[in-house]
C-alpha cells in the first residue's frame, strides 16, 4: 500500500490490516455513518466482491490466499472485462516474446 494512502474502517474486524504507513480513520457507526470524505464503502465493496469471486473456488489454500486476493484487487481496480482481456493479451504477448528470446539465446549454445 502506498505511503500516502488512507484507510477508513468501521469495526475492530479490520484491525488485521497493516496500516502502519497510512492514515487510518475509524468510523463509529453508532455515532455517524461517515465523516466528510471518511467512509468505509470502498473496502466493504471490495470485500464483498472478493468473497463473491473466491466463493467460486469453494475456498482456497492458505498459502495461495494472497495470490487470489491480489487477483481480486486487480479485478476491482480494472472492472471492465474488455480492459481485463486486453491486459491479459498484452501480458501473453510479452511472455511469448520473452520465451522466444530465451529459446533463441539457448539455441546459440547448441
């Protein structure tokens, strides 16, 4: 998370977040729902989408959870399927270019 980031949370359920390098704002819903720009809609939306996406896999192994969460973050930050597909195709082309370069390099030793 970028140092200039700010985090808004509502309950102690979010205490597991590492917010040491961020501005952390806690909203007490029993007093008010939001305080100017400080609200929790963004993280609750992300958590909801992440749970929905991961439910398709009927759970994930603990050691793979971070990768699944990173995929959810990527999908959340790139919500349009057309843009996602374009990026995946671009990564595929870059990967193939790297593999072809590596194979050409290795072939020079044969």
